[in-house]
C-alpha cells in the first residue's frame, strides 16, 4: 500500500572514486529533497496561520531553515530572501 518499489540501476562507473561520488550524490539528493519538502510544508503552515503570536514563534525557525537551504545551495539565496520577506510581511499583517 504505502511501499514504493525502487529499482537500482547498475552503476556503470569505471573508477572506484566515481562509484563513491555517485553514492554520495544520491545520499545528498535524498537529504536535500527531505529538507526542502519539510521547509515548504513549514512555510505553508505559517501562511495558513491566523494567530499572530503563533506565527511570530514559527517565523525565526522557518527563517533559519530557509537560510540553511540557501547555504547548502538547495535553493537560491535570493529565493530564500524573497520567501523570508514575504513571510515577514504576512506575520506583520496579522491581527492580534
């Protein structure tokens, strides 16, 4: 039901170092995908929040998440800045 069938392709690398690089890249890609999705969900949750106090508590955590993604070059630094700006505007516009 919730299981996913993953077919691994045979690695056609000619060197040990390139085989290792392929493994490292795959691991990083999975981690980046996880953290990017987690951050996107947190941003959606913050945008749907109507309570200013709760949103103000979430904002620094989400800002840190966006900064980390930008630092690791998962997302572009300007995209992180734009998201942080729009989230700040949203939180400031909420009624207490």
